C-alpha cells in the first residue's frame, strides 16, 4: 500500500499550558494535537473540474466521515490523499510527513476483488506482514489479537469465495489494520452488505477505533452511517467541490443501533441532512 501524508502544525498550547511548562508543572500541558492538512488540492478529469484550490484540516487520531452529493468526488478525495491517485496540484501532509512517509492502509468497497482469491483467509492476513518482513511468531500474535478484537467468527482456512460478504469484508478490514496503520481509509466499506451485517460491522469498527486510536477516514453514501461513525462529518458541495460545513459529533461511544433513534442523534442527522439538501439543490 502506498504510504504517506501530513503537515507540521505548531503545538496547540494556550497561555496557561505554557506557564505550566515553564514552572515545571507537566499536568498543565495539553497533549499536542496532530493534523492532516490538505492545501491547494486540484483535480480535473478532461474538462470537468472536481477540485480547485481545495483546503481541509482535520485532527489525527479522530474518526472522520466524508459525505456529499453524488459525483462531488468523495472517493476521489481519499484516493488522492492516500496516494492511490495523482493530484494535479496541492500538498497533503500528516503531522508534517508526506504520504510516502506515513503508514497508510485502505479498505475498498468491493471486497470480492480486494482479497486474493487464491489465498486462504489466514494467508490474506499474513500477506502484508510477510511483505514487511515481520517474523512468523509476531505475525500470528498480531493477527490473533485483531481477530479477537473484531469478534466475528470466520473459518480462516477457507478461501474468500467460500465466505459470506460480511466475513470477506471483515478479513479486508483486519488485513488493512494488521499493518498497524497510522491512517486507515475506508471507501463505502459496508455498501454491499445487508443492513443487519452493516450494523454489526459499524459496531466492530468503532470498537477497534476506540481501542487503537487509529485515524480513520470513511467515505459513505449513507448519512446515518456517516453520522454514527464519525467524530467529525465533512459535508461537501457540488463540483467544483468545497467544504460546505464540518459537523462535530460529541455523542459518546459505543454508538450502537439503539443510539440511532436517540433525540441527540436524530438532531445531528437532521442538521447534516439540511446542509446536504441545501448543497444538493445548487
């Protein structure tokens, strides 16, 4: 997987924190916030301008959802900032590091094509670690822990085509996480699953995020999913694409199926829907 992305941002310390540092009081110093920074991003396909001088700054260590009108370039955005697709112009930095200097993993929408069909599920999981030169003992430890954390029963000796869609996508996500990425991109990872499995997978991924603190960026065409999963929902405009608004989600995790009908969640979703409808009409 291509690697890299981020920019150096000055330490986010206020006057009180600075005073604490000078006086030797470490407890007064807040942990520095790291950022994913996108500056001057541009992308066109023939005569169609998708992005032109696009800027976006997001905190690392958070879960971000990308949502917007059809054709606005949601997948194109994460394809560029993950290094899968070239930019016409712009800079992408992860806490001051380039894409190549950052350990990135990517989960694709089409899990049937993402897994190697000639390898068993367990061999698909070992593959990226073998490429990295990780010793077999350490590979087994890492894989076993992630399987336990994910909590879905899978016959690891089966080939992908013998597994259900949910199991295949679980293997895809675990394979992406097994590299211990700094940033994990997910392009509509649950869109091909039935609703029951989708709800389960959302909960499992949230549990992994809560445990690991891995930066996650999710493209979704489902507003409910975008709001449920994210700390921040980035709402995009029509082309040429801009950020319409970034909506914070302060609701505590885990956010299971019951949280989707809570007044707080419904209010957040309605706020995002209003912004989306405004932008979709333009």
